[in-house]
C-alpha cells in the first residue's frame, strides 16, 4: 500500500513526507476519488458517439442529394437553352444564304464557314438536322432522347413556308 501511495504521490510530483500525520487510507481514498472525478470528466468530454456521427452523415447525405437534384435539373435546362441558341444561329445562317443566293441550302455543310462559323453537335452528341419544307425550312435537334419525333425535339422554323414538318 505504501508503494502505491509513493507512486501516486510521485506522479503528482510531491513527496510522501509532506503528508506525515495523516492516515494513509484517507490519503489514498482522496487521491483515488480525485482520479475518479477526473476520469469521469474525461469520459464526458471524450467526443461524439457513433450514433451522433451517423446522424450527421445522414443529414449531410440528404443535403447533398437535394443539391445534386437541383444541379442536374439546371443542367438539363441549360442543354435545352444551348440547343435553342445554336438552332437560331444556324437558322440565321440559312436565311443569310437564302438572301445571298436566292435559294435554300441542300445541307447545313453549305453554310460553313461563310454563313455559320462552325457546325458542332447538339448538347446530347447528335448532329443538328435540316429539312427543306416547300418555300421554308426546319432546323432541329432530336433532344435528350436522341430520337426523331419525340415531345422533346427542339425545332426552329424559318423561311416563307407554312407549318413545320420536322419530326413527322
């Protein structure tokens, strides 16, 4: 017991001689009570439990899912707007070709590079399509489904012709 007391006292950088006249049992009891209080305080402040960490991760996952959903919806809208702008630029090139030559082009390749700087693919990786319709024309993209005739086709009609026939 004296050896344990000496170790405890040395760990506190005091000497056993300073405790003369006191009962060794009461001294050890006080030291052990202090250590018990310190370890209880350490247990209370030790950190978060696994359940708390899991709850935080679930909340972060829900937030990331909501943000991802909104971002992908905005991406789809941006692709449709980009295709519409491209089709309008191509339509302007077709109109310029018609004004200069007096006839409609047979294909979009006739517009490059004088009337349209570059013909690139639509946002979904397909070529833009061109169809002559009587005295007019349609320029269109098949849209996200990449198939002709769906409700997602994007069409720009130009010239003097009547209703559009693209996608039919």
